[in-house]
């Protein structure tokens, strides 16, 4: 067996190992095969790896120093499929992004300040920049605190993420189809690329209330099949091509809020309903509420600098929107507060067949 240093971390409502890039193979195919074995991909429980048997707990973050003038570190997100032996590096993951700042500080990749350290992160999946503000009293990362986020038990220190140039993160355009409203498989939809490419539809247009539990939605095979048809059509219209083997765009069902929030959402990843909402998805959903003519604006129109509260199966997530100087939607900046926790540090073991593929310092 071969061992590779890693840190298992919770970032927001996700969990997975975080690696230094120079501890992994430089060859992409070898790296991906190694990560499939690390996580135990190809089995519903990921029983022969450290994955958690769910898309939310089968994620990997790879971190390195950055040569970008406006970034301290580079972050590559890898979504490792649970039941299939494949990975997807097309999207960013804002939840695992929460773990990057603390990891970078603790591995000496950035200079530490007191009481807060700003870590400038370039996401390699989308080539976008995010500022992460990490609590570092006395020059040490603080994980304990009083901040709570729905979908995670207990409390922790806050981490503020500000997405600096999230519009067109993957497609190069806030509205990749060139329209604020499209029509797929008989329903109106909005295709938006703000931190995460998504296709948004009204839940009622698909015969749903939008308040169903994830388990109820995951058990509705007819709904999942229709959502996939919509997603495939949207992917092509967004210029992403055949997205059948990709996890983007993410389909999202929208409904009016029930608990005093701005909007209620059911976010798919893309074939299972998220137990909350991805951080990048929350950025896009909040931004869609500020786009006149969008299906989100139909339900929850917002203007100017505002706080958008998104209701989800696990509770609520808040996104702060600030218009750009020219008030153009694509220049909006969005930020949100999440938390992270270091779970354990050590070495993960991979099968003998992969010996010699991983690089070390």
C-alpha cells in the first residue's frame, strides 16, 4: 500500500479530503484514478475508501500556491462520483471552498494576520477569484465559534466568502443562452451561470410544491427523468454540449418561501436532491432574484444591495448581494458566511497497483 498525506475537512455542508497538489500525480488520468481509489468510488457506500456514500461527502479539494497576481493559492475541486468510476472537474464547489483558506494557512501557503487572515483563492475549475476571510486570533486558525449554518450540527467560527467575478464562471456569460428565459420540455426556465451553471424552473410547472423532502424527490423517478431531459436540453443551449456525463448544469426547483425567507429551493446535484444548497448554487440563486424576467424574479424580485434568504430542506442560507458600480447584473458581487472544521490529518492509503504514481515533496 502507498500512503499520501491529506487532511479530512468539513467545508460548509460538504466533506472530503484536502490534498497539496504536489502530493498527487501530475498526470491527470493517474491522479483521477488515484482519487477514485482513495474515495472508494463505484460502490454505493464507498466502502473501500474514505468517501461517505453521498455526493456531498464524496468531494476532493486540491490546493497549491498560485502564480496569479491576485491570488495566494489555487484550488481545484474534484467531484468523485459515488456509484460510477469517474470524476468531474467542471464545476466549483463553494462548500469545500470554505476549507481551502484554513488548510492554506495551516500549511504555510499564505502569510497569517491577526485577528483575521484574508486568503485570495483562484478556483481552477472556473478560473474565478474568491476572497476567504478566516478567523486567526494570535496567528492560529480558529475553528470553534458561535456561527451556525443550517445543515450542520453545532457551531463554529465564521468564514466569509466573497465571489469577486462569479458571472460566467463556466460559460463566460451570466446568461449563457443569451436570454433570461427559455423553454425546455414544456416548461419555462432560466439558465444562469453565476458561480455555478444552473437551470431554474418553477416547482409547480413540474407538478411539485417545491417543499418536498429530498427523499421524496429522489424517489420520484418520473420527476428525475424529466429533470434530466430539461438539464440535457439546457446544457446544449448553454453551450456546454452533451452534459450527460457532467454534473452541470444543476437543475433547481423554485417555490415561494414558507418561513419568512426570500425564496424556497430544491437543488439537485444533478441526480439527487441536495439536503441544503451548495454555496455556489446559493450565489447563483440569489443573483437570479435580481434579474428581471427570470423565473426566480417571478417569485422573489429583489433590487439594490440586499440580503437574500434562501430556504432549503435543511433550513436557510443567506447571501449578501451588492450591485456593481454600473449596476449591470454581471458585475454583482455576492458573499456568504459558512464554517469549516478540520476532522483529522494523516495519510490515506491507496492500492499497490498505484504505487509510484503519487508525488511527494
